[in-house]
C-alpha cells in the first residue's frame, strides 16, 4: 500500500483476526495459526501484501524459537503481535531494512505486552472459577469456562485494536530510513526498545530474562558508538 488507509472495515477484520489468534494460543483450537509466521502472513494479506507479512513473520518466528511454550516458561504472545507486525509492514512500506526493523521490534514489544495481559486475565480466571470450585454444578463450571474464553478473545481483540494504527504509523515513518548510519541508529534504538519491553514483561511476571538484557546492552553499545563517532 502506498498510502496509509485504515478503514473501519479493515480495522474490524484485524480485530476479529487478532481475537481468533489470541484464542488459538491456549483456549481453542490450538491449531498453530497463532505462530508468528502464520499470523504475520495473514496480517500482510489483509493489507494487500502477504509477502511482506511472511518476511516479518519469518524473523519473529526465529526470535520466538528461543521461548518454548511449556509449563511456567515466560514467552511473548505471538498471535496478535505477529498479525500487527505483518499488517504494519504491509501498510507502512513493505520494503527496506528500516520498516522491517521497526515492524519486527514493534511486534516483539507488543508480544510482551500481550504476555502481561494474559497473566492479568489468568488471575481473573482464577477468581471466576473460585466461586463454586469442583463442587459447583457441571453446567455452571462450563459457563464459567466459556466466559473465560470470551474474555480471552476480548483481551486479544482489544490489544489488536489498540496497536493497529500506531504500528502502521511507526513503520511508515521508518520508510524514509535509507542510509547505513540511519539503519544502524534505528537498529540500536529498536534493540533498546525490545530489551526494555522484554525486561518489563519479565519483571511483571517476576522472572529472570537474559535475552532482553542482552538486547538492551547491544542497543546501548551501538548508540554509544554512534554518539562518539567511532
């Protein structure tokens, strides 16, 4: 897309897809459509450029391989984040290293924000199901489980709606980055942003996270090199 044109119909489609991808991760049906490479390709396709979506999805998929979703592992949410990253790259330029870096970093940051929202929703789920416990009638428990799934879809849809326009605008602004110095500066800033986002996510979940710290350190070093002219 040469111009940023996010209609209400397109936004509604993105929100609906984001809600479905959020559900797929844990609630239902766990069909792997929430993987970054699938979600980002879908986001790009909705904006008319599935190839750009696939490109950013492939990068996010590689980043996500270091976060195995099992047990009490801490990892970013991939569905809505991948969808928005793919849509953002397709809408904001779809070419050049600058837009790709911004799309990847934004998707990574949104993924950690999504992880925080999942933790908050699970705390709410505990309160929903604590009323009658296992002694509650089966029908009542079933309704509460369905309510928890509805809340999960609303959570993911809200996350998608909140960040759809910002990520597209950021990628569009990055479309003007063409020089190597600009690319290095953008990469450094984005590494810092990704590190901060991951650090905040891990901090809220009270987990140690070495990857965000490494990203933060790498970005800080790159910025220092640019500032000092070395």
